[in-house]
């Protein structure tokens, strides 16, 4: 585990001018409307107090602060927003304020930026002593102290770049999700401005991220080296609580050490136990737990989707003849002309689960070259009947169309969902003949619920797939990208891996999960003219 050694060792923190003590005592006089203690005092728990003392206590001979950067990396639920609000108020109205000063907090998007602003505003509004001196302008996400001309402003990393501003304090919230050119430009504008005036302060407050190609990694990696003693930099104060390789992620003692607020009741221990139980069975849930609850910086940019051992246990036998009279839903992932094309049929098993079977196609020419490129036995799979090579150098779309028509003749097909890309040559003739064809939106709106449904079925042992080796390979290649709201989408986890079969499977499962055993296509009112192609 990576934990700052000074956070709870009782060691003396230098405070020659009493600035650390002054900051602590000022914060203890604040009120917080959410505080349950009599009088609603602002809570400054011991670990938070130690950070405040380390930040403001040590001084140079000229009285200036030693620390110019605080890199605070803690798991979710440890009230870092409240701590950042306290720091903001120290500089807005407290003993660290500078007349004419500017405090800027920035987050990845406007809604995220408002979290800290709202916390500061909540404290101010709940304390009449402060409210009568400070002026809040919610429409500008701004709070000012007019008597001293000090201003606090919340901005988004993807918003208007803060060039030309001269902040005294910059608070960068959840830096690991600042994305793209806009995020980089905002970071550069804010941090470069900190050299304009003396006694500036940069606060990076974040949970751990993924990968190393992002703004946060370089900052956090540098701070980690400072915390480990590999770099001597008194101006950087790291307070990093992070799970490391080899740590027992299921140990409650580890949870408590990495979550400094847990001994004080936050985050919730029972909630941790519940998340840990889910993490044992689900690779995606495990990555989420490690990253957000134990602050492990993950190497990969996306999570693996399924525990393939649990997937394999679902194999069973798929008897297509026995399914002849069962409602069927089909997902089709059309490929570029030289890759895999997948048609996956899905049936509901009547017990909350699903039965799936794929038909996969690829060009016949250069089959061995593609096998070497992707590292899988395409020729053997073709020989065994798990893969259908079509003549020539490109996938024969007529073979895909014939496959779908055959399925519609064999089974009561309710819906046929297509990935919009490359679908038109196959969709149009099927639609002309009145088959229930539609395109499917590929974003998280449709993917996230279906991925959760597949994951649930696999965990419950109710995702029968017959052990089809090509479909298994596709699922093994799937990685999951999760956005800030928890919405999930599929990605390739391996640069040479194919996920076409899994992609078609989620479409089929999505349709089957939404179906009721009947369909508009069975009604007398339906005609092909009603179908609107996206």
C-alpha cells in the first residue's frame, strides 16, 4: 500500500509561524449544514487536519509557504470535496486570503465543476457570519468577498480556457478524466499562470485513473516518487492513498488503511463488503472496486468484460432443432470487407437466461495470413465448421443475406438488429421482403443495459452458448469503457483481437431482453413502409 507515512504517525509538523494552527482553528469555527453534531460544526477529522497542517505549517525563512502543490489522491467517498471546500474558504475569506486574489477550481465538465462550488456555497449559506460578507453568483458559478476583492470561480476543463487570468489558487478536480485537447489547454492555461504571482498554490484532488496517456498520470507519478523518497521536492506535498501490486484487495484492514475516513464512518463499510462480493465474480466490477474504492491506478484504459471461467461454465449444449418454435432475435455486425462478419441468434430460456448461437463469416483468400495476424486458427475453425469462409478477398454479403433468410425460415424471428455501419447492402433486400429489420444505436444507451444483462446471465450460469470457440474468442477480447456516470460500452481489449461475435451477441440479447414474445411485426398493422432506416 502507498500511504503518506506522516498521516497518522503523530510526528511533529513544523509550524514556526503558527500558520498551520491558525488554519486549523479557523476551519473549526466554520459550520456545515450537514453536520450531525450539536451546533453543526465543520468536521475536520484527524487525517484532514494533518494535511492542513502539512500544507500551511512549514515555512521558509521569509515566511512563505514551503508547499506549492498538494497532490491528494484518495478513493471515492473520503470527502475530498469537503476538504477542498475548506481550502477554498481559507483563501477566499480565511487567514490565507490575499486581497485581489483569485481562486479557480476546475473539473472535467460543468456538472462536475459545480460539485465543489455547491459545497462551498452550502457552507457559506449555512453560516450567517460568512454569508453577510460573501456574495454568491450561481449563474457565474462564482462567490466573491467584495471587501477584499477576492473571488472564487468554478470552471470546466472543456469550457472557456482561462488564459489571461492570474489565479492565486488552482484546484484541479478529478484530473484523471480531463480529456482531449480542451482539457490539456485548460490545464496549461491554469498551471502556467501560477508563476505570475508569489505564494500560489496548486491542488490536484483526484481518484486514480487508467493508463499513462493522460494529464493526471505524469502529475501523480511524480508525486508518488516524491512520497516514496525517490525525488526530493519540498514544494510538492503528496497525500496519496493507493493500492499497489501484491496488496490483498479483499482485506478489510487494507480497506481501512487506504480509506482514511473509514474509521470515522465514511465511506460505508457495509457498502464496501457488498461491492467486494460482486468484484469476486466480475472482472469489470473488480476493476471498478480497485480503481475507485481502493485507488489502484489501472494499467489498461478499459476493463475486461467477463470472467471467462464463468463464461465457459455456461457452455451447455445448444440444440437448434429444439428451438424451432421458440421466438428468436438476431443481431448482425457487418464488417469491413476483409474482417469478420457475425450473425448471432438469441432465444430466451424461460428462466431469466439466454441461449445464443453465432454464424461467422470471413474472406477465404489469405485465411492463413489473417490467422497469423490475429494469432488464432482460422483455417482449423473453418474446417470444424465454426467459421464460414466466403470465396474471394472480401466478405460475400450474399452469404450473410442467405444466412439471415435461412434463420427466418427456421425460427419465428421477431427482430433483426443491424449495426448501421456497412449494413445497407444486406438490410435493403431483407426489408423489401418484409423481414423485421432495424438498425440499432451503438452508444451506451443500448449497450450498457444489454452488457449488464449478459453479465448477470453469465454470473447466474444462464448464458448458454454451446462452447463455440470463435464466439468465446470474441468475448475474451472485449474490454469495457465506463464513463463518469457508470455507462458502459464495448471496446477491443487487444489490438489484434476481434469482438464482432460478442458485438452481435449484445445486439441480439438487447432485442431479446426488450421483447415480450410477440412483436409489432406480427400485427396486421405492420408493413415495410413503417420502417424508418436510421
